């Protein structure tokens, strides 16, 4: 039986209105799996800041995700569908988020990264792939980190731009971006690349110390009750500079 969320107090509602005035807003679409197995849909407005936007801006429209039934375009994947992961076998999609980036200098999400076909090796990716600012790829860790027991790590694809096989692009028109949440943080095969599923990070409370912002963030994930419900990260995340000379995992 699905647990009901407590209704926000008048003070919390006032806080939400204040958050709306503190940062530009953008519309996002979410689809999630209810505890009874039904799929729910909603459209919400979020602050146009990275901690919120990156949960919606990893994979461009048309990106093929490896599923139990073979490759499926990201826009056709629904909560409840089974996707293949690198270390956790087959996992159900619990949540899919999406946003539309527009050709505007004020839209951070319009700064996409194009990974050219075979840019990271044969079939990696199989064809040109567009990645949003929230997309991270799995790579072999630097020697020092590997010696500490961490052989692989996640790094933002945008930080690997080299002007040759990994290129910064800005779409001339609107572009739809997506992300997926699973029961565990995992690595998906997206267009031939090993990319992470959505996870806000293990320091969400410190990133959003204001209770009103944290409550607004959690409201985007109706199947989550508290930050700890996202679970641990399957791999550490490192800044791009730490992995610039490391090979792709």
C-alpha cells in the first residue's frame, strides 16, 4: 500500500513560493512507478540550477538504452521496463525525468556534448551520441585511486571535451533530454557507452541545506521519502581533470 506524504504546512508553502522567486524556473516532466505498479505522470517547475537540472539532462532524444528486450530509445522507456546494468543485472526503471533545452544563452542545458562514433573505441558509441550536462561515463581510475581499491570511477562527459571526438555543441532548436532512476545506482549501456543512472549524490542534505529546497527536490521523486532512499553510489564520482589521461573503462 502506498504511503501518503504529509501535507505541507503553511510555512512550507510560503517557503516554496520564496524559492520560486530566488531562481529562474523551468518545466520538467516526470513519470514514476507507483507502489501498486501503476505509472503516474506529472509536470512540475524546478529552479534552473544544476542540482535540479542534472537529474533530467543526461541522454538526448533517440539515445538507445540496452533493455531486457534489446536497445530501446530513451523516450520509449517507461517506469516498470527492465534495463540491463553493468553490475546489478536487470533492474526496473522507477522514474524517468525529462526537460526541453532551448537555443538561449540563458539555458545552461543547451550546452551538450557530442561523442562521435567510435570516439572511445570501436562501437563506443556505435553512432554519434548527444549527452547533456548531467551525463557521466564510467572510466578506469587513475593509478593512485586504483591502488586504494577503486578501479573505476564516473566522470562528467562534458569535462572530456577535446574538440575532436568529444565536442561541445549547442542545438539550433529545442532538444529533449532525459534521465532514468533505478532501485540502485547503476551503470547503463547507452548507445554503446557505460553511463550512470540518475542519482543526486550522497551529500544531498549538504548541497541543499535549506529544508524548503530539499523538500522541493524530493517532491520530484514521489517514490522517495528521504535522501538516504536513493542508496549509495555504485562508483565514486571524480572531476574530469582527475581522469583526463585515464582510458575508458
